[in-house]
């Protein structure tokens, strides 16, 4: 694996996966727009190294933004290598029974696992080569990005936030965005369902200040581990140690007792005082592709900033998919499939989180079917399991074909029987889901496709929704619901099992973009009905109407016209040869507010 982030970037540069931008660039909006164009280039484009950020530190973005870079970040040529390692490990563990011989066979395995455990070391690490405390603490010294024009400010977007349960001492390393408020304060975006929020509540009950340390950079395995859906009370650095095949070495922070990786680039140390009132954080252009709105979150007080002398500032951009986070979630699919199969659902053969589903809006699951109703059993189980509880739409298949092949799903969806194959229920959703009437709670839908075999049409136009068995109708938000019987009699609707009503402004979107926009704007319990053997979905923006929608329905995330023009002018100056149009130009017609700031 890698000694530090710089070594990983050297590897990317050697393999043609990185481009340097030598001219000065602005961390406010400009870097994000350049990164957006690169991230949406074929295959995720290249990682970017911005050498001049207006601060003492270069900025690197899109470093995980392709299958190739994601594999290199985890020290393998392909992610299948990690999948095979996990499968082999779990088979060893489950093969061991209760006899003395079996227990003796366990000793080498325990020895191997012990080598993955994080180790606390004495002294200071490379991350503490420079120590800034007191009046020298200035968050403005870091090239923290402002990504989108209506973000509430600058945000740290790749932070590894370290907290400790006050009663057990168990460490958690999570990735929670941080809005910068002043030189020494930042917001901590601990959502209701997250471990950091639980630690915060526990400290509040005990009347104690909560120490917090935030690291950035280091071996990229650390960043991945902070995003991974680890079980409660299991150390993220154990996963990082498994990936690295060696332990994560941790050093004690300067102003609190939290331990962080010795080889990371930056550490922001501080505390949260639960006795303080929370502060308003946001809005923020989020991974859903929409702005998440303002809400109240705890305030971090910064007591120290430490960093390497040659520190690099890593950042990511989230917005309309695909973005860098999509490739991170693809790694999670492969790494956690075997544990899910063994510990939760042995019948699961494959799991796919398509890019338009932004990780939690859509999951496709392939199972080994043995009995009637098994698909709904799997759906209900997944909706109660870890981060899968946030899944809004589930498609369950048993077709023994590649579920990532468009023709397979197209064929299955054209055969679905409504309402027999459809389950609509309510449950926990992501707090960032803007379509729900109650934050974090709303409708879910599962479709049982296990009774059908794919009939792939090699020459089908998969860009046409009708070939997916989906009939799309365009109507303005706020208009009355179209007459459903008439709708179902429309030309082309008779061959489709799903009818989707979507904003008129979305007519030029691709099928994948339509899926992203429709899934984000839909609450299954409110917006879906079944009629005459069809699923009818009102996927329009809910900016009017009788329902108690959120006070503000957020806009999709787009760059400001002046930023687009600036990057257009400078494109060749950055060192890029082929012109790349701003992806935002496709989505600006979707904006529905006069100021486009909702």
C-alpha cells in the first residue's frame, strides 16, 4: 500500500490516471466546475492536482473517480481481488468448528488478523510536522472548497471525523461534511442515524464536552474505510488494516486524547460542547444531485491544526451523478457483498447500486430463489439492515444473468405483473431525501422480478424508456394530476408496465438522468398508485399542491453561468486539449425558482 497520499498520487501519475493544473485556480467554485467536467467525462476522466490554490497547499480532486483509480487506491489491480480475499477469509472462519484440532487451526488465522489491528505509537507523526495552536489556528489557511453557487459557504468534503463513545471508548471514523463558519469554528453534519450523532447525544447526557479530531489524506484506504458501512462498534481502521495488509499506525493528537493516522496530511483538532445551541448549517449541493436545505447541527471549536510539511489537501465534489462517490459505492458493492450474504441474506448472489440511484434511491438485488414470496422477504430484511435501510426502491431478480446489462432489466421490467409483484411500505429514509413529508421517513417500493427470465434484445435502444417498459409523460409541476384512464390509453402506454409523470423541463434528459430526477422527487407512499395493471408514478417536482411538502423544494445542483463562462475561457490555459462542455448546461432548465437558490 502507500506510505502517504503523495505516494498514491505518484502512482496515479505513473499510470496516466492524473493530470496537473499548474496555473492558479480559485477554490471558490472554479475548482469544482473543472472537477465536475472531468468527473462526467468517459470513465470518470482523470484525477486532478491543482498546484496553485491561493494557499500554501495544492488541492487534489477526483482521485477515487474511476474503477481503475478506486482499485489502485485499495492496493489491487481489480476490486475482484479484494472480494476473493474476503470470501477466502470468511470461508476459513465459518469452516472452524468446536473441536481441539479446529481451534488449533484458528491460531494462524488469529495471528494474521492481529496484524490488521490499529496500533497506537508514541511520539509525533508526519501529520504533526507543523503544529498550529492558539492565535495561529486559521481554517482560511486551508484551500477549502465552495462547490456550488448556493452552498452556505465553504465545506470540508473529505473529512475523516474521529469521535469516541464516552461510555465504552469505542472509536468511530465517519465522513461528515463540515461547513466553515470562522477561523476556528465549523459545523458537524451528524445526521440523526449516524454514529457521530449518537456519540454527541451520549456526551450531552453526561454533561461532557466531546473531543473531535478530523484528519485528511494519508493512505487512501483510510478515506475509503471512513465511508464504508461498518457494523456498529467495529473499528474502521481494522478494515483499513485488512485492505493494507498492515496495521494503521496512530498518534495522539496535540490538544485532545484522540488518535489519528500518523501519515495523514492534515489534522483539525477540537471539541463540541453539547451544552451550546446548535447552529444553522447549509444549504449544500449534495450527492443526491439536489441542494440539501438548512438545518441545525453541532458546532466544532478548533483548538489546533497540524499538518505535514508537504501536505496535499484532498477534496471531493458531490452533485448530479455520476460523481466520484459512485466509484466509492461500487467498491462497497464488491467488498461487502460476501459479508451481507453470510451474515444477513445467504440467498443474495449480487448487489448493484446504479449511478442514477445515488447509492440509496435504487438497488438491484439478485437472489437464489427457492420459494414464493422470497423476494419480499429479502426486501424487508434489507430495509432493516445497516445503511441498506435507506434504500427507497428495490428491484429483486433471480435471473442468473448479469443484472448490470441493460437488456436484462429492460426485459424483466416489461414482464412485471401489477399489483402482484409490487410491495409498497413505509420506513426509514436518508435524512437528505427531500421528497418525504417527514424528514428521514417515507415510502419504499420493491418489485419482485424473480418470476421472469430475461429475453435480451441485442439491438434494442436502451436509451428509450419505452424499451424498459416505462411510458414517460411530461407535465408542469403544480398542474393537476393527468387523468389516469386517459393516460393509460395513450399511444405507446399499452405496452408499458410503468407510467412516469415528470417535469416538462426534463424532456431532453437521457434515460439515466430521468431515473435520477424521478427517483429523487418521489415518495412511494404518496406519489405512486396502481391502476389497470400499471404502476403510475408522479415524479414531478412538488413545489405546489395540497400535500404538506417541505417548505422549500430544492433545485438540482448546477454551476453559476459566470463560473461556466470563466472555466470555458481558461480551459486551454489549464492544460486540457479537448474542450468539455459544462454538464450544468443540461440541468439548468430544471431549475424552478426565480433565484435558483432553493
